[in-house]
C-alpha cells in the first residue's frame, strides 16, 4: 500500500505540471483526482489478480480483443482448469508483488486522451522456480521472500469518457504475467522418471523394438560424455540467464533420443542452441542443428520456440530493437535432418504519442532475399503449427495475433537442466 500511495502522489505532481493543457477537458483538478485514483485502483486490481477489477477500469466492450485477452490472462479459472488450485495460488502470490514506476515528464495529454510510459516490477519468478527446485509448495512459499526482481516496460493510455477517465490501452501485460506460461516446468514431477507414460516427457524416449540395444547403450554413453565436455558452457548459461539449459527427447521418433542444450556462445552475453544425435558410424555425437545467439543479454533478450511436426522440426527465434524486430524460422526435415528452408518476418513498430496509437507493419521473406506475401507466409506456418505434435522448448508464450499462437496449447517437453539430464542419462545405463 505504501508503494501505491507514493505512486499516486507522484502522478498528482505530474498532472499538476501539465494542468495548463488540461483545462479543456473538464478542469485540471478533476482530471488529476480521477486519473490519480484510476492508477492506484489499477495497481490494486493487478495485485488482487482480478480480471473483473481491471476491466472495470477500462473503456473496452466485452467483445473487444483487449477485453477478451485480459479476461483470459487474469482469470483464475484459466489456470485452475489445467493445473489446479495451486496454480491460482502462484498467480495471486506473484501478482501481489507487482509495483509500477514511471517518469512524470512522460505523461502527455491531448484531445481528451493521456498517455504514460510505465515500468512494472515483479518478483523474479524464474529464480523462484529454480530455487524451489520446481516444487510447487516451495515456490509458493518463496514468493514473499523473493529479493530478485524483473522489470517490464509498457505504456498506459487513458481516455476521457462520459463517465470520466478510463484506461484505453495497456501494453505488455502479457509479458508481466509471463510466469503463467512456465507452469509446465513448476508442475513437473520432481522425479522425471515417475512421469506418467501417457504424458509427453523429456525423460522417456520411445524405444521401438527395431532399435538396437547396442546402439542405444552407446548413444547414452556418448551423450553423457558430450554433456560433460559442454558442462562449463551450459552451466554458464544456466547461471547467467537463470534457466535450465539441457534436455533429452526422441525428436524424430526413431527410438534413439536426441540431446539438446544451450551453451555459451559469447562470454556472458549470448547462448547457442544445439541438437545432437548419436552417429553409429563415427561412434560420436553429431551436431544436427545449431542456432547462435538464440538468447542474449540485451534489449529483447531473444525469444524462441522449437517444435516438431510429423515431418519437420521448426526453430523460430527473434531479435532486434522495438522499431524493427526480426522473427526467423529454420525448417529441418526430421527424416534426413537436412535444412529445408529459412523464413523471416520483419516487424516495424511506430508509436504516435499525440494520438496514442501504435502501428505495426510486416514484411515476409523466404531464404533471406525472396520477399513473399503475408498469405504465402501464413499458409506455410498455419500448416506447420497445425501439424505440430510437440513443442521441444520455448522461453515465451506466443501472442494471440502471432501465427505461432496455437502452439501455446500443444504438449511441451521443455528443459530438465544440466544436472537432471545427466542424472537421468546415468539412470538409463
């Protein structure tokens, strides 16, 4: 409560500074009081993890896209349905740690509208999950003691309606609540070997009767050797980015699992994603796929999602700045592990502070230099996403408007981490 009162008082000062430009909107004092209360109520609604309370503060209609997305994001039943009541406890606990900050000079008024750049702060949920060793009860109890914080930059828009000031736009709220997209990890059984056989699991590769037990045993030994050789690079990524960075799964369904990991690419800055498979002819692990800088320490940080269809493996990763963002996809054949095609979509962003509008434009390319139409691009990825059997790993949840959005409900394997992957491999010997 103390933090919210501080925020509210700062907002009053900011509004007072712009009062001269607000007289045509019903009087500066009234505007200050209403938006002051509105912002405080907004933070309280987020802390309460209440979709209804947030939506009551907006000017959205129930059939508006923003209304529907916010209702889904902040509704307990969304997570209770798939993960149970403890997921709701995590949501409420994490939401209670949210605070808001901004620069008063960023507050702008024009023609019955106001706009404000804001920074959300929330407890570092990834660190909480790791420290709790993905134990649900420990994660819940650790939320209140969390010292590490994450920040997310966004923007709030306000509109003067017949009923007074209302929130007209909220950006990056999905990013603030991104911890809800990692429930597959925190709700994983502590002992991966005990996962139900019907559950998609990184620790239970299908061993078909036609696979050679000799090749399988040699593959396991080779994976253990390979991981120990890559230990320093993988551990560096886990420590710098606070993630699990190794896993095992039979991606191509041939009875012999593949290992995958993220290892250091440039010191303390970026990681390279690698998929390796045992080669019986050479007796060694062969690097099938490698994507440098799939995550990095800079604005954006690198988002990726890796998924397998019945025939292809798709690695989609992004990079760039807010004004121009690149989403790249590499498509491989699962039969031959050869690279088939490369796609890229460029996302251009412009913001007009006077009209409080955002404009996104897109360009699409195949194999770097061949520009294709949006219809051609979407046709390809609607097909790939529609035929997806499993998401190997991802570090974000696709937005509703993304062509990858249906992947959010597909079975996911994820990463076990270096220690747990090595432990499991040794258990197979």
